[in-house]
């Protein structure tokens, strides 16, 4: 068997000045080439986990290994790892084509396919785009070059149904044909029952479960809702309550 794309051992992490750990005693191995959903309630640690794997927070060399290297210390990983999501700060009067022109070593066929798939107009001015258009541009720029590891944090929230479905199909192809490993944190579960290969469930900074998606009861949405209500203490609303 090939080495895992991500190996996390005994990881605990807290932000400077915080009263407690955001991640607490994480042990996790993500198989290479898998499409892994990262789920949990708001504040469970999903974004922090992805950011640590992306090398954006300092942790010990052995706590988080990515592609066999130290997530934080081995800076060459920047060419193989991409994290997408969160704020995309380009709000100046620049056209999308200008941002693309600054990208080096891009396959024109891949670029043109992503432009069509995401519905991006290269003539858009970044200071005048909507939130959904801004997210499409972020995805376009982040996917222009193939990566070995993609970390996606709620990247489909601002996309319409067609754009989301087309993006998921593209990402599945990247995984199946290129061996790209994908970790995808999301609260939107449409079409993910057959898309994902694995699932990791975080509760209050701890791994509650990690399993192949084939071991998770279907439908996925109902199972995740049950878990979240159970673990956050939220009771289901009475039918017909109107509340």
C-alpha cells in the first residue's frame, strides 16, 4: 500500500491567547488519492485542521506530515498543496485575465476548460464582481495547475447548482486520473454520497470517527444530521410546529 498523503500524530493546537485547544489529540491518516469529507458543527475545528495541514500554522515536524514531509517546515510543499476557501482579497480594479497572466507554467487547455466549467469571464473586474463570481475566480486560479493535495473549505457555498456539480465532477476526475488527494470541509451534502470515498467527523476538536464512505449509513445527509443533533444537543423540531 502507498504511504498516506497526510499523517497526523498526537496533534493538539490552540490559537495564541485562546483559553483551550481548537484541536485536541488528533491522530489521522488520509490515504493518497482519496476524496475525504471533513464534517462537524461550526467551531468543531474543520478550518483549523485544514489550515494546519496546509502549513499555515507552526506545529512540530512529526505532528503533521504531508506527502512525507513536514507540513509547516518543508516549504517546497507549496507547489504540491493548495488550500481554497475563506476570504479572497482581490478587490482592486484588475481584470481576471491579468491575474491569470501572472500564473506561470499553466496548460492553456486546462485553463480554458476551467474558465468554461466555472463560467468565469476573463474580462471581469475584481472590484465589481459578486460573491459567487469572486469564489469562481478563486477556484479558477487555485486549480490552474494540478496539485497532489487539495484542501477545500466550504468552497461551494457561493456557487449555484450547476457550477457546484461541474466542479465536483472535475475534482472527482482529478482524484481518479491524477491521484490528487482531496479534503473537503462542507455543510452541503447533495450528491456527495457517491462522490466521497472517506469521511472524517470532528466534534469539539477531536476525531469522533474516520471511515470509508461505504461504512457510513445512507443517506449521508440524514446520518450527518443525526450525528450533529446528538453531539450538539439540538433536538429535532416537532413536525408541523412552524418554528
